[in-house]
C-alpha cells in the first residue's frame, strides 16, 4: 500500500497539472472571442472561406 501512496502526486503537483491545462485553454478561448468581435470584415470573410474549405 505504501508503494501506491508514493506513486500518487501531492496536491500542489495536481493543481499545477490542472492549471497547465486550463490556463492555455482559457487564453485560447478568450483570444478567439476577441478576434470574432474585433477583427475587420475582410478578415472575418477570410476566416469563413477557410472554414468552408475545411468542411
């Protein structure tokens, strides 16, 4: 049983792993929302063309 307990990471390590996943994901999503609202119309058209080509 002691062997298994040594394999489990401690709480700061677990929180760091979670933060390492969530922080970049949030930055990506916020950046995506900002670009949807602020990009000029010509760039939004280009983005739609790219999406249509990928489908």
